[in-house]
C-alpha cells in the first residue's frame, strides 16, 4: 500500500466566531496592410488574405424611414424608489451624448434592405435554365434586426464611400467596435442545431442571403457562391422563409448543450458552483487592514449560497485556509520563496482538508478567517515587505484544477471552467517566483524585472489554459509595480485595478469581479466582402492557432483567440477599402464561438450590411461622432505607452484634427481658415477632452495609474470608453430633475449641484451658495449620489464617487476635467453654453468669481491655434 505524502506544517489559529461588521505633420495616406491585433503584452499578427475576388450583388437604397436615417428611440427615464425624489432629465439644450436609460445607450442602428434576384448567367443548371432567388426580409423586420445588431457592433459610419482614396483618409478612419459577449434582454434567436455554412468561404447563412424557393439553395453574401441547404429552406412563399430565425434576424445564437471536452463531469448550475479564490495580502498596516476586512465580510455576505469559495493569504509564506475545522481559522502553510513542490500540492489535493466550500456551509468560517488577520508587525516600509504573490497564485491554480472534497461514487465533480482568482494586493511582489527587488537601485534590477515579466505572463497563460481568470485589485499608497503584475492579469483574461484604499469602491469591485458573466474558450471570426480589409485589431485577444479554425477552400476570415468572454469587453477594428467599390452594399459577418457560464457551446453570428455612396456629404452625415471618437482614441492610446509617448500623441491629435478639416472641411477665403465639417461637430471637442483628460493629459500623477487606465480603456466597452474620453455633465435642478450640460467650467454655478461622469471617476460638485443652505444641499447631494449610482450600477471597474464643495482642494479634480471657457468672449461662451443667456448680471458675476484659473487654452483657442474655425454646436 502506497504511503500518504506528508502534510505541510499546520498552524491552527483559534479565535472566537466573529460577526461581520456593519456593512506633427498631416497624416499621410497608406495602402491597406495586413491586419494587426493590438493588445498590451500580446503579439501582433498578420493573417494572409486570399487574392480571390468574388462578385458582389447590388440592392435598392435603404428605406428612408429606417432608424439609420435619423429616427432613434429613447427609453423612458428610470425612476428611483427611494428618497430623495427620483432624478428626471428635463429637455436638454443639446442632444445627450448617451441618453439616460437603465441599459447602455447605443449609436444609431444600421439600415438593411433586400437583395434583388441574381442574374441567370451566374447560376448552375436548373430545369428550364431558370433560377429565381427571393428576398426573405421585410422593412419592419430590417428595422428590428438593425436595433438588435447595433447593440453588439457599432460602425464609425452607417455608409461607406465608394472611392478608395476618399474612404481611406487615415485621420478619420473607418472601423467598428465589436462587443459580442454582451447579454441583452430579450435574448437573441436561439437554435439548437448546426448552422448552414458556405462551402467556399465559410460564411454563414443570414437574413441578407438570396434563397431559391423551389430547391432551398442560398447564395452567400460574402463570396457569391450558391450552396445547398439539404432542402431545409424550401418554401412556397417569401413569407415562409421567416420561419427560420437565421433568415429573419441579423443576430442568431446556435447552442450545443453539454460539455464535449474530456476530463469533465457535468455539474448542475456550474455558473454558481465555479470556485472563487481570494488571495489576500498579509502585509497591511492596521488602517488598511480594517477597511479590507470590512469589504471582505460584506463580499462573502453578498455571494449566492451555492458559490464555492477558497481563501489564501500570502506574505513571506502562503497560508491555505481549511474549512473543515468548524468555526476556527485553520491554515496549512507553505514556504513562499519557491514554487510549491508536487509533494506539497498532493498533500493538499489528496489530503483531508477542504479548501473550497459552498458559502451556505462555510460562511461562519469565512468570517472567522477574515477576523483572524492581524496588521503587519515588523518595522519595515510597505514597499520592502516580503510578498510571495506568484507562489500564492500557483497554489490556487493547483487547488482549482485538482479534485475537491465533493466526491460521489469515485467520480470527481468539477466546474470545468469560468473559475476566478481575485488578488487583494497592497504592495508589489517582492519574494519568490516572479518577484522583483524592493529597490530600483538594485544592481541586477533590469534583468530580474525582465525575468519576472516573462514568468508572470507564463503563469497567466497557464491560468488561461485552465479556464481561470485572474483579477488583481490593488489599493493603498504603496506602488505595486504595475508593469510586473499587469501581464499576469492580462494573459489570463482578467484586469488590474487601482484604488485609493480598501473601502467602498474596492468592495464594490470585489463583488462585481466575482459575479460578472464570463465565458471561456472564445474564438472570434471576422469576415468582410472582398472590397474591405481589416488592417488593425485592438482588444483582449491574440492570433488563433491554425488547428483552432475550421478550414474552407477560400476562407479569408480573421480569427482571434479571446482571453475571456465578458460583457465589458470590446474589440476595435480598423478597416480600409482595397480598391474602388462598385457594388451598392458591403457585408460584414462576425461570429463568436465560446463556452458559456453554463458550459454550453454557443455560436453567435451577426451579419451587417452597409450601403455605399459616392457623395462625401452623405458619408459625413452617416458618421457616428461618438463611435469615431472611441476608435481614434484607442488607436492613439495604443501608441502612448509612456508619458513621453503621451505628449507625442497630444501633438498627433492636433495634426489629425487639422487633416480632417483639410480633407472634409471648407475653406473660408476671407480669413484664410478652414471650417471643421459641421457634420462632425462633436468629434473635435471629444478629441480636445482626450488630450486634456487622464488618458493623455497631466491629471494623473503616477505613471502606474496612467498605465492601468490605458489598459482598461483599450479593452473597455463602447459606453465606458466614451465616458473615459468625454465626461458627461449633469446639473441638478429643483424638483429632483437633472439637465445635461456641455462639460465646460461655465457649469460651475454657485447655487447648483453638478454631477460629472468621467468613466472611472464620478464627481459631485456643490456650489458655495447651495452648500450654505443645509436642507437644500443635503437633498441635492442625496439626489446626485443616487443618480451617480444608477449611472454606474453595471459598470466594471466600478468608479470611485467623490463629493466636495466649491473652493475645496478636492474641487480641482472636478475643474481640471472641464473645458475652460471663462476666458472666451461672451458671444463664444453663449454659443457653446446657451444656458448663460438666462443668467442675470449678478449671477454672471458670481460665476466669474468661482473659476479656478488655469493656463490651459479653451476649446475655441485650441481650434484657432490650429488655424481652424470650430463647427457650430449641434
């Protein structure tokens, strides 16, 4: 009989059961290059594009009454059920950047219309030599499917120029934001069968395909090839084709239930049973530890009862807490100076300890463990304390992948994916594998840093291969060496977030990190008609291996292996046309195949059609300013890796705005200036915000903060990305309503309260006159805080919410993010901020006295310095 491996040293920690506390030159034109996937720490790639050309079909122009031609709907204002009175928007004086609604807003949807019959010369032999294809969607269906797909794919323009030279102006650019991991209600059409695919290019049958009613054959819109449907699409009338979801909706989910991968046993409700491992820093001072303990107590109280949880703490050693000892905090301790040995891991995995346990069975033990933590005792600076974070992650991965104590008839039940490790860090990894020296002056620091980066990235890739996401939540004043920790989170598909302390914002992010929807094994395929080529991809993914793709004869698709599949992710695609477009429409198809949180294999297919135009003005009218802003911002931030790069990119923004005006604007002969195109009125103002804000400006003090914001922004969804670039300003009015105002310092009226949403930060500013009235200020502050929580209730990372009064030192956070307009002439102030016209002379005097004067130029001064005339406000 084999001997049992020795168990690690055991240190019982007995405490009474605790109760949780109360809770520079114009940009040149370029020919299309092979696409590059741009994501921090991940390699770029250049997939080969086939030179085969396919014929394109032409179609009538879209319905002029479709949503793509200016008709948009706004959901009613959400109401709040708790006092103060619910915030309600009054009619804004300009269109809201994002309409206030309970679900994230989207740009205007894309129009769709039907494809006419194909010419008989392109058809195979049929009886009588005739082949008649039929359209299968009506105008009403097109508008509905356009709204569906616009929630997942947003293009910078709803039309595309036919002339290659005009369409490929790099300063404006053309592309799309793709967020296929979103979960919306109502859910998309669902089919439990395999899709029909083109045997030539691999495209999917969709609502825009031509169907031969008699035989059920369909023509691929991507390459023009006619394919069979095994008789499934045979119909007597066009209306009958709507019975097939893929022929009536541009968005379809194909689902294959059950886990087909070997080595896994199906577990009921695997989303809830997937373990969450907490890795907790032991080297905290008392003040930080108290906040962390409060957040941890509230965190476990908020988890579903079936969620399995594990707890590990790390310092110079790794303590793995055992839930089998009742209400006593009991830990097995491993050394942290090296990776755990196989013998030590076997003693944990096959021993009698229970290191992952459902909340309903272990809640009192978890509270006892959190209460047993003690402040760091040694007299060492925070940065010099030994932390073996790398070893702790290795132990957690081994426990997640090893058999658990939940056994039934010799079969080990495992979640099989979607596991999550959440690291609560208060300082850098300075001990054991993947560590760096305490001091930058260490003679061997550059080499050790390079080694640590590589080791951390490999550990993150190992976690990804085991379907485990690692989120690193940092807090406190000690630098955590972000460049070392970032590869670990990125390579696993997780995020790294910095917090001021372990308080409210940290606790909210802890809860949202553990509960946000997450899939695994994601593969994204992008197909375009032969006129368009993808030149760059930015997002949380890397080039897919050849064996992960299905092979077709003329498949020119681009495949991306996604690091995780989550609602908050987004891929940014830059595109160009290879030659002048002759067809009336171009097609795009996006398909994502992934394993869902319920262990079902899902294939989501979205097909989009854009009309092509010859008119530049028609193209400019179709440009979606906000989507174009986000695409330009992400392409710019990708190159701003250091503070010196950020300065260069600010100059590049100036050149980009000048080039757009030269290519698409009009020249004013008398004053020899160019007027920026009026159709893009929001774009230059948003880019001005980008240059001054935390992403490229001087607001953020430490380079670690800028690095974290940059990585969050490059992978963030459209809604969060837009807010991180251009803040949204909302003024509280009497009666509990809110009015949206331009984000100018002219909004700082002394008798008002203002909410400024800047993505990762939300600020509440109270004017001095309002703050002096205790009753009014309390009511306004409560309404503003309620609004801030409502606007950010699903956002991850959760923003910090700061409230302060006019004239306080913290008010500079607020003022520095507003466009300074107090030095502009009165006529320009009123043009940009029409609310000034209703102010009395006394109110104007008070407004001037409230300004904090900075030397930054105003938006109008910036445009004049570029020899441009700003467009009139929309």
